[in-house]
């Protein structure tokens, strides 16, 4: 079960080992055609020579083509399943049919037309692995990248496109110098039957009668299978050359079911693109040329057999990746370096221009007065001072306001004024303004806050004062204080006026006691005034 | 491929070559990038200098106008003690002079050491830093008008810019007696800041006279 994808890892050379049970021939590929070839006996001495050849020749990938009697084919049906299920079924079949060999392959050739439509599978194996094992061990010892192993019957379908006309039922008759007479029946591109017959040494006996005898045998067998019909006859192709080809030509008579074609091997070689010509009627060079040209997928080689081919692929991958990294790094580094040089030139140009403009600027500056700081900073310093002046505060405005209102209310005597300036109108005063809510509560109707425009800064004053003279009339006192608060509120810039305490706490929350005969000598009150400065609306 | 099928002698050279290629390629790419970044930085710096000086050169006329417009005021601020060094001696002399001139019965002051000041209002200081010396002022005034006149004198004669942020005025007696010149009727206590603008980096501003 060693079917694998076609390998195309070779970057340069390649070669083929054509192997039979008696001989082994090596064909080297050179400039798109067969190059030199070497022939070895399939015995210990031959393998020693082959080992020497391997040592002395470049370690190109090797494609192996076998043509041996010990290759068996079995047509089977298996359920139409895929993946692991199919592998399991095929493994069971292989164990039953070809127990003792690792050189096994199968191919699906179609499906049954009835029933559960099982797959038709052609299984084949090299039943005597000892024929192949010594060669494979030798190749492994020499670290030869074995691209794959296939056989002449399996590979014969690749010859069909070279034939003069297409035929659905093609019987290929070919002679291989190292194996014998091979008869392979191919139906619609699929291998059906293949048979190898030993032939006497070339030149010792005429081949014509042998071929006729063997062709007659297989013809009878095919007739028994009823594969041919008048609508679909069998085309027999004799792949020969020279005198034997002429001998075959006209020696067979066509019938309704059988047609004969004598095909010159040299025509096939020409059609396959080879410049090589043969005089002997053997197909070995044609098969080797097609094998190296097409490089078919591996059929029989195990993963272990092909490990050096896989390692070679990995090595090539590593080399390619390394080259990619190297050239990528060079390209990236080179581009960056070119960019850097460009930036360097532009930077130098900028420096030159800076020096030029600096000189011009200094010349232009000479006509300007010497300043301790830059002109922009001169303007900024002036603006800072202006801003500070805008926000400069003093109690002048508050004192003017209080002075004018006290003049209008002569009964009011100021005891103390606590004053602060802040950007926050709610800022707390140190001396008790913050306790306004905790002090004697303000009369609610007197604590109204008017809607005021936005001010830059606020002056906040806590004023403590008294009414003098005071005759004990609290009602009148409250009215007077209210009038004062209203007058302050109406003054320009006043943000808020809040009466914090009155001479008499008349709120419902407070305890109140006194005597109708007694008169209170003082009417003390306090209020908070917030004055806005710098209307910015 | 199984591990036991790997013949490392086949891959060793390619692996070494691959690692070397990665290292060399990475070094080339990294080195090129580093050089490019360095040059980019240098170019950016040089170009910024060029942009700055060319902008200045093109704006030199504007600069001249700016200097003509603001430099006289800058000089006034410098000589007025607002920019550069503060004029503590001048403040003291002004206060003493004002006390005598206004016949303020009692005038006391305390100036604390200068420190950086962060205003509560928005102020673009640029390269400058605002400094402040806090002063406490305490005086016995015959009436409220004394404080106003004192502030007016400070405004006109003192070198510097001040701002009062808190004051407290308490009446000493129920009856204001303005005839007694040596006894105050109102105790005034004020807290104020004397502002000075200096360069933030500590460089002294010197005006060539």
C-alpha cells in the first residue's frame, strides 16, 4: 500500500533502473533525453558492479521500473468508502491476498453498476520481494533518493497516447531485452490483463513464430472473456522495429473482432520526444524514456524505500527557505539601507539649509534691538502681567460699596468687616462666614439670590453691624436691615447678599423670651455680601 | 516520515545553511532597519531645526513688529519689579513713606520668603514661572479711608504688582475719634501677594542698559 503522489522534486538529473529477474539496466537522463545506459546482471556480482556505479555516479533521484513474472494482479470489489475505512479494508485484503510482501499497490478502476455500487479495485503486488529487496537495500545504503517503483504493466497505459490512433481495447505487444515478451491489455485506459513470456536469446531463434503463438493464446483468452464486439473490436499493437516489424506486418489478418497494427518503435520514440533510435525490436529505451519523461507516481516503493527522496525534498525545501530568508533579508536590508542613504542626504541638506537660514536670520536679527528673551516671550511676559493685573484684587470696591450704603442708612454702624477675594463665589470666610447656616438663621425672604452675570473674580465680605440708636422696635429694625440688604442687592456688581443674623431670632425653630416692659439696647446683625468684579459676559 | 527514517547526515548541511541564512538574513534586515531608523531620527531632528530656523527667518519682520510693540512695556515691567528680581527694599521704603505721609498711627508688615505660585485663574506662562512673596500688613487706621489711601500710594509708588486676597477690619471703639492722631480707631489686617515673573529654567533676565 505504497501509492503516493507524483514526485517532482528533481532540480537537475534523474535516472531509471529497469529491473527484471535476470538483468538490471540503468538509463541516465541528459538534456531532456536518454543519456548513457549501463547493464548489470541480477546477481551478487551484478549488484557489486551496480554498487560501484552508484558510488561513482552523481546521486540523482532514481525511478525504478520492474518487469518480472512475480507480479500478480487481482481484481476485487470493496465498499465505496474513503479515508481510514478504505485503508482498513485494503489492508485486510492485502493481508489475505499478498501476505508476505511490502510491494503492494491498488487502484480504483470504477464502480459496480448494480447492487451497492462497490468500487472495482485492481490490486497488485510483487509477490517475491526477494527480487527487489537486495536492490532496495543497496540503494538505501548508498542514500539514493528513490522516487518510486512501478512496473511495465502498470506503466503501459502511458504508452497508449503515443499510438497512431486511440483504441478503447488495446493489446500492447512489446519485447523487453531484459525480461521477454510482454502482452498488456488496456481497456479504456485501465489495465485489465498483463502477461510476461520468456523469450529465447535474441538472434538464436526467430521471434516471429513465438510471438504468433503467444498472441494466439491471449487472443483466445480475451475471446473467452467476451471483451470484444464488432462495435468495439480489440486493437493489437506490435511495438517492434526492423525486420521483425516487417515480418509481423501482413502476417496477421484482421477480423470483425480483432485488428492488428505494426507500430515502429522509432516512430514512438520520435513521438515521445527522444532523438534516440533503435535497431533491435526491444522497447526498453522507449519505456525508460517515457518513465523519465513522465515520472509517474510511485506504485510499489515503501516509505522506508523512499526516505532519501523525502529527505532530499526536505533538504531542497530547507535550501529554498534559507535562500528566501537570505535574499529576503538582503532585499529588506538593502531597501532600508537605500532609504537610510536617502534620509541621510535629506538630513544633510536640511543641515546645510539650517546653517544658511541661521546666518541669514542672524543678519536680519542684527537690525533688531537686543532683547533678554525671544520676541514671543516678550509678548508673553507682557500678557502674563496684563492677566495678573486683571485678576489683581483689593478691598477697595467692597469698601466703596459699603461706604455708600451706610451713608444712605445712617442708623447702621459697622463693627467689623471680614473680606476675601476668590474666583469661587461660594468660598468660605475664615471668621465665621462659613457658619452662616449654623448662625442665627437668615430670614428666608431676605436671602434671595439674584441671577447674576459671570464675573472674573469675587469679593466676599462678612459684615457685622448694629443699628444705633435703637429704641427696641424690632419690627422697624428688621425692616431697616431688609432695606439695607435690598439696596446692596440692587447695587451694580453685587452677586449675592445674604442676611446671616437679625437682632431678634423670630424663626419658629428658636426659643424666644422677654418682657413687655424691657427694651433691648442693641440691634446687632450680620450679613454676607458677594461682589462680582470684571463682568465677562 | 518517522523519526527513525531520518538520516541527519543528509539534512545537516542544509539545516546549518538554513540557520545561517536565517541569522544572516535577519541580521541584514535588522541592521538595515536600525540604520534606516537612525537616519530617520537624524533627518527628523535636522528637518525640525531647519523648519524652525526657516520659520524664524520668514517671521523676522513679524518679530520686529512684536519687539517694537511689546519690548517697551517689557522694559517697564522689568524696571517696575514685575519681571525679574523683586524690589523688597522699595516696598519697605514705600510703606514707611506712606505711613508717615498718611499719619497712620501704627503700620506693621511681615514679608515671607518668595516661592512659586500657582494661580487659581487660567494663566499661560509659557517659559515663565510665577513667583510670589506673601506679605502681612497690619495697621491702626483712624478710619476706613486710610486703607484706601495706603493702597493708592502702593499702586502709584511701589515697584511691583500686588494683590490682596484677605482683609479684616475691626472697630477698636464704638465712637470714631478722628481728632486723636496717635490712636487708631480701626484695626486693619491684610494678606497680600507680591508677584514676580521669572524664567522657569532659572535663567536670570538681564536687560542691557
